C-alpha cells in the first residue's frame, strides 16, 4: 500500500532472479487485495503450473525471464496456460 500511496503506478513483487521458489499465491492475493494498481510477479516462475497459480492468485503480469532461458519450451507452455486462463475469463 505504501508504494501506491507514494504514487507508484504498479507493484512488482519478485522472489529474485532465478529463485527456486516463486512468490506464494497467498502473498499475491494479499498484495492484490491491498492495492488498486496492477501487480507484476516475477522470480521462481519456472513451470506452467507456477505461472497459472500466480495468475489465478491475482497477478496481472508474470515474468519468466531466467526460466525461459533455461527452457525455451516454457514460453510455449506458459503461453498455453495464459490463453486458457484468459479464455476462462472471457478475455479476447
């Protein structure tokens, strides 16, 4: 909330570049319900399941940088999860 009060237009929560564990869905939910700006989540999202969990928890944007460098197919896998997630929300 402090970031938003200071005028930030978005909140970026990051587990750290190449982190083994991602930000937990519970943490994402708590941040999302505490602010009225987009929430970006990064670090530790190294599987399509973790990407989906982050989106379902309320992340507006996810970052998969290092994981995609190590596994280029991850971009395809995550893209499919994002597509399915958006479809379930009726976003075109």
